[in-house]
C-alpha cells in the first residue's frame, strides 16, 4: 500500500526530536504540502529544521503543549501559511513524576497530566475551531501501551496515557463523521524520553519484545501517517499498538514500558 498525504497540511507537536521529528519527516516524504512543527525551545526546533531540510514546506514555532493560546496559534499558523490544517498529531509528552502514586510529588503529577492528557484536548479543540469543524480532517494522538497496563513507579504517566486513549474514543464520537480521531500506542522506542527503559541494557529490553528489538521512531511515524491518511478513511476511535508484539503476547505484565 502506497500511503500518501499529498496536498495535506499537518501540525505535529513535540517534533524537535525522536518520534515527533520522524512523524514530520514521514509526512513530508508522503507528500504533505506543508508541516508545522512545535516544541518548547527554539534552539531544538532549529536543529530539527536543519535535519528535516525541507525548505519552505516546514515551519517551526515554539509552543507549550499545555497552553491553550499556543495550541490555537499553531493551528492558525498552519492555516495562514499553508492554507489549511488537515492533519494534527498530538505527540508532545512528558514524564517528570516517578514513584508510587501514594506519595509521588503532586507537582510532577500535575505537569504530566497537563501535557499528556490536557494538551491533546487543547490541540483537538484548536484544530476543530480553527479548521476541521468546518472542513474535516484527521487527528492522531501518540499514546503508549503504558495506558493499557500498570507498572511500578510510572503510575502518573500510565494514567495520563489511559486518559488519552479514552479521550481519543470520546473525540472520535463527537467529531464524526467529518473528523477522524485515532491513536498509536508505542512500546519501548529509541527516544530520549524512554532512555531509562533501554539504555542500560538494550539487549534485555529487546528480548522483552516478541519482535526481538526495541522500536525506532520511524516505526511509529509510519503508523501515524497511515492513520492520518485517506488509506484509513473508515477508521476512527482506534488505538493501534505499535509495540513489537508486546501487548499481543501479554508481555506488558512483566515489563515496565513507556
């Protein structure tokens, strides 16, 4: 299947590195007319722009994932500069809260939930009000298989991703039929956010996945672009595990996953 997004305009949050940058690249390679990428820090966006090397087809704007005004500004930038906002990918995520839920720092919990579950809602609302509500579109949330299971010390993160999975279903119902809303749920991927889960012993992390390796950002990017494209035109409200077989083999019961 040749998955294409020709003439579409996309917005990708948290796209200065890792999965977000890979998604932006895959969208460009699949024919996107324009891609807006966001991240908190301009210097990180500058690096991503240099690596993407797509000229005027890419715009980078600093924006906080948990800020309503920034979400609206990002959508408006896509519409003003490229003429539409057909695809939105809520990829930005964080995990500053580590420890049992009964005594983990609540400031970290608040930050985790603000970015990981409130942020995608703000982005979806901005996309709906700024373009998709009148013109249609596709939203893809980057969740995690952590939202499908439990694990020690990552409770706040797990809960935030479980909420995002349910938010995906809720928005799919409310935004149908003209806007589709789906999600992907990665397992361990070679990113900075997940580094604690693979850097110290990549061999062990790889063996925990039936496919025999950890994921690469490109694995997630290809799934995201498929769900965003017209090839998935009759798919909405779905969370697709992209996890090297972990959930299918029920290995998530014995592995701390992102």
